[in-house]
């Protein structure tokens, strides 16, 4: 099969890089040193997705795949598993967790699919001995996941078993309550309490985003991009006026910010 041969070619290249006489840099890498590269490649894939650049997406997916093959090679050297085992494992898992496609089960909608997925996942953990005797419905969320995304995933899993607000307005009320508590802690000058209340505010914001059907990380990314675009417009305006930004002062920068903000194309 062509696709299998291409994958095996990549594995062979990785083997050559790690073999004696291969690349000195590649031979020096460890699980720990590759962690940062893996994370970087994941973010570059996300960036290509956000820009809807399919050419870059193909390249970045290749870079991500290379990291997977690299980590698999390190595991192979320890005698743990190899790249082929990774492919075999995920293929078997997808078949096993889609009994409504590859088996006799049925699923009315995506909610039913997700419920059955979680059931199968818990069964797998129990049978493998890797899970707890009484596994939590919150299991399976990566510890390295960005905290805002992690908060949203916690809410999703809890909501699947009915632990959720009844109405969106209830979440708005909770957010107002948390903001008021943050303000009180800030005015009281209690750093530890401020940190705790700030966390509660951010967690509630993530819950509201989930309830409204949006990705909290994506919403924050859009806000970051908007801030950057407007601030850089302020910098350009100051350069045209011949004023160093360090000497502009808040009043002037705030005026320029509002001018940029009021432009129709800036929203």
C-alpha cells in the first residue's frame, strides 16, 4: 500500500538519523528534550488551521508526525514499543470505540456517541488494570493542557453526567458573583485570596463559553489578536507623530486607542 510505504520510509529515515554514524543532534535527543518541540509543532498546526492555510497545514502536520515517529524510536530503543505499534494501537482503538460503525450498536446522535465512547473508555481502563477501581468521570484530561482549555474540558465531562447549570443566565449570575468577590479581595489587599478569586472568575468564564457553544481558548486568541492589532496601530500613529512610545503618556495613547477602536474596519 502506498500510504504504508510512505510511513515506513519516514520510520526508516528516523532510524538512520539515530543509528551510529547518523545525525549528532538527533542522537543527542531524549524524551525530555523533545517535549518542547512536540508542543511547538502542535501550536504550529493550530496556527495553520487558524489561518486556513492548507499548504502550511500539510507541512506542519508532517513536522508533528515526525515528532511522533521520533518519540516512538526512543521508545523502541528502550524496548517499550515502536512506531508500527502506535499505528496499530490507534487503529484498533478507533474500531473498538465506534461499535455503531464497525459493530452492531446504534447511535442516534453525537451525544449518544460521546456517552458510549466514555463508557468504552472506562471499560478499557478497568480491564487493563490501569484505571482506578472507581474511575472518575473527569479522567482523561491531559495535565499539560492549557489551563483555560482544561477548565472547559472539566466542565464538559461533568455536564455529561448532569452536573451543570440549568440555564445560561445562571452562569451569567455566577460570573457576576465571582467578579464581585474578586473586587472585594482586591480592595482588601489580600494577594492569596485575589489569586483564588481570579481563578474562580476565569473558571466561570470557561464554563460560560462552553454553555454558549464556543471554545474559550479560541475566543481568547481572537481577543489577543485584536489587542495586538490595535496596539500596533497606536504605535504606528505615534511614529507618524514623531513621539517615542515611552514618552507618549497614557492620555495620548488612550486617545489614539479609542480612535483606532472607532474605525469601522477595526470593529
